[in-house]
C-alpha cells in the first residue's frame, strides 16, 4: 500500500509513441504494489514520441529504483524525477458546485480570487474551471466544500522544464 | 515479378537465415501453419519438441551453450502460454531468445477467437521486449530489432506475436539493417573517473575478493577476470551462474558462495575489505541478510544494467558497462597487491572447512557428481535441474571452463535440466559429452522430451539422481518444520530404466557408491544417442553448508543441527 502521507513525486518521461508502452510503464509500478496518482500522455512535436507525466507517492528509494527500471524499458527514451526541480507545473480541474442564486455571488467571488472561470451555469449549479499548481487547486476545492460539490475532475500534472532546454 | 514477393512467413525465415539461425525449436498449431509450411522448403532445422515449455528450455540451453540467440516457434493460445515458464527462466538468467508466437488473424484480436490469447499482454513483465505485428511490411525491421535487443546489452528474451494473416500476407518491404530504437542504448565502457576511483579502492585493499557472476561469462571476460585476479593476487568466488568463468582448479578459486556455498567463500565475504562484484547482481541467495552483507568492505560493482545500481545495496563505485571492456579499462590501472597474509588465512579455512560428504550408507548424489568430475576431468557439458542435486553439482563438479555448466539460477525452474540438455547438445561444439543432471522430481516435469532426444540421436547422458523425495523441500521440512514431511514423498516414481527403454533409450542402474565409476564410464562410452542412468540414492540427505534464508552469512550451518532451528525469515 502506498502511504498517503509520503511525498508526491513528479516523473516525466519521453517514450516511443507505440502501442503497449503505457502498459509496460504501469506494470513497473504495479509489480511493487505502487499506485499511479495521476497521468498525462500527449504526443510531442515529433509524432514518433510521446511525453508522459506521472505523479506517484512512495518511498523515495523505491521510486528511484522504479525510475531506472522505467529507463530500462526499450521504448522509453528517458524517465526523470522532476520533483524539486525548476519546472513549470500546471493542472486543470473542473468543479461542479450546487448553489442557489443567493449563494452564487460568493462562489463567483471565490472564483475570481483563484482566477478560475465559469464554464457552465444553471439555476442551481455552477461549473468552474481552475488551472494552476496542485496546492492552488486543493485550496479552492477545500473552500468550495462549504457548498455541495456535485462533481470534481482533475487532469494530471503537465510539467515543463524552465529555461531553454527540452524537458 | 509477382512470384518473387515473399509472404510474411517466408520473410521471417529469410530474416532468420540472415541472422545465422540454423536451428529452431518448436511445436506447430493452427495459426502457425504458414510458418511451418514455409519451413518445409527451408534449410533451417526444426527440432520438434513434445511440449512448448520443452522447446523454450531447449532454445535456452542452445543459447547458453553457444552464446547465440535461441529461437522458439509455437502456435497461439496454449502454445504461447506453455512457453511462459521458459521465457521467464531465460529472462531471470539474461539468456537471449527470440520467441515467435503465432496468433489468430488480426481482425479476430480481442474477440475470444479460437486459441486467441493476449500473448504480448501476458508476457510484458517477463520479456526484455515484445512486438505484436500488424503489418507484414514491418517484419524485416522488427526481426532485425528483435535479434539486436535479445543479444546486446543485458541479453534476454524477445517475443514476437504474429497474427496468421500477417504470416500469410505479402511483404514488399526490403530487408534492412535499420532499426527504430531511440530508447535503446548498449552500454560499453565505464566512465573513466569511475574507473580511477575503483582503481584507487583496489590499490588500498589488503583483503580483496572478486565475486564473479553470469555477466562476466556472458561478456566473454574469462581471460580478463583471470588476469585481474592474478595481477592483484585476489581470491575469486562465483555465483551459481558464474561457475566456470574462473577455473575451479585455480589456487585462487573459492568456488561458489552464498546459501549453499563453501564455508571459505562465505568467510571470505565476511572478512574481505573489498568485494568486487563482476557481473553479479547481489541476489538474495548470495547476500543472505543484506543489512549485514559486506559491512567491513568497500564494494565495487560492474554491471551492464544500470537498473542494478543500488538495487540491493549501495556500492562505493558502480562501473556501468560491459564487463570485458570495463576490466580492460581497469587492468592497466591496478598493480600487484600485498595479499599474502589474506590468502594464507583463506588457505587455512580451506583446509579446516573443506566440502565433504559422508562415505558410509547408501549411494550419495555428491559421490556421483564428484566421480563424474574426476572421470571427465571436468571436460563435460552439464545441464542441471533444480534442487539438492543442483547444489551438489555446483559444489562437487569442478567447472574450469565458461559455458560448461548450465543452471536455471534466478527462476529455479524445475523441469529445465533435461530439455535444456537437448539444446546444449545441438549447440555443443566442444566434443565433450553432455550430461543432464536431474532429480526424480524435475525430470518428471518435462521427461516427455525423451522422444525428442531419441529421434535426433543426441549424445546426452541423462543422470537421474533419485531419492524418491522432493529433496530440497524435504530438507527444509526436516530442519525447520519438525520433520513434518508434507507433499514431498514421490511415491509412485516410474521405473526410470524401463521408461527410457520404452523410448528406445538404453537404461542403466546404480545402487551403491562402488558402482558409480563403472556405470558412468559405460554411459560415457555409449555413442549411439541418449542413454539414461538411474541412480537410486540415499533418501534423506541434506545439503551443507547452508545459510538459512534471510540469515546473516555468519549463521552458516555445516552439519545437521542437533536442535530445532527457527523458521527462516527470508524468501523460500
């Protein structure tokens, strides 16, 4: 079991854009009973490759071992732990909140504060889109909990190295 | 022009020819028919096994013997699943295989068609790499890549899943040497700065010990290991799979270390101030309790696989590269060490704690192996099954040459010993006899390959060391579980001599230590195909020395303890 108090690690991978790559990667985690908290996959400018960002928690020594075992896979070009590195890190979340017309102003104020935008709205609900780092999204979500959150979905982290170099 | 277009199956055979493949091991079935049809006109020899697991171990034995890639060809569904134990065995011991599994037609994939199974999905964790081919035009590149991946870097099995329509469809793509493997790098030399650091540690050592593993053998570094050992005057111990890389009859040799290794090798590990692992991966059979392993020593670790770095323990220097090349980098940077006192201490241990076995009582497996070593003067190829007989072979057969002793080490696959001898015999160019050393348990798992050995008249001497028990499990139950012998009694074993005769293979029998030399000589002199010798051995004999699993090396046991022992904490 992954201990939830353990630190999150952001791992970025460059991989060959071939079928089965994702399974091979997932199996390196599951072999040790490790869970992947979030995952983002997208093709790079060169369509032969994809970039993946994986967030996982666990013993840093074991995660380090997992990362070099990922690098060993034939289809992986590189796998790097980007935790504590100088990177741009963003996530996006959609949050659907139940709110009456009276509560709407308060929700919209919150929304404004976090630079979130309204993407859908009805008589009794409002759907917000927020982008930013994980802490910001966590903070907004926790403030919205005084209203009833109907649904909540969040992308994984997208990561890019700061500076001129490729991630 | 049209008739010159090859179909997928013919393309594969042409690729195999270009890779220098002369023999493949396999078993046909519905989806594989196009390949077997193409083989009908081919010069490639097919060894038809009696079970796909057998075919995979044969290819494995062939690869271990020759250093070349072993090729397996089977059908879809159960044909493919039956190879998994063999593929896993090869993966655990870094053996290069290319496994061709036929598959249902592409349009049937995922539809539970007859003999369809998700072969690549089932094998992801036990192959070095794998392919599911969707277009016959990809075949030339994929075949090239598969052979390259299987035999370079840390070798391993590569699986290629081949839908029947891909085998039957036309391939118009040219044969190619080009590969598309942007993520695959083959390590060669280690970093010069790491070499310098390692050399410095070596020069400061007074009690060095070389630990030689399979990586050294695979790399073909026997000469370099010997040169290093002699140059710095350091004793050498080997893992099970490393045996033979450094000659057992060399004065600096300590034989095997670890759970059933020699007392002097294990004492040396505890006392050494430098443990230099050369292509070994600190398996739990070697380290015992990791926290207490090499506490007094600096550790240098050469490995071609970067993922072995810090996996089990953190070395002072990790030399990432091919053993042979790395040793060639290192050799000019080290010079003779003053190790006379250290070697003298080890010599006294050798005299005080030699390997031995009781001479009284019934026929001893140890005696069979020791006699075999003496009669053949070590000029023999041995493929060994798994269990007590395996450990006694490691202890009492003097392996002086690389690629003469073949074991399923990492996987410990019972049933490996006999079929692998078929592959080894086919690949054997030494002119030495091939012995398949098997217990009564493991032999019965794959003995259907007797017909394969017989039909090809392979000169294999099958030595069945029969104690009518699953001896190693019985030993644990004896030592740690109050002699509660549970499901280890192999009551009902066949008459192995008659069994061999049923396959047209002559059988001999020995019941006394005094008969061993004579019956072995008879088997060696027989030259008309395989022969089986049934040794009816002492039923309750235990392998010593022994370090209980998970215990510290210093807890080594050299004879049957008088008191009940704690259950081991380590794995199996």
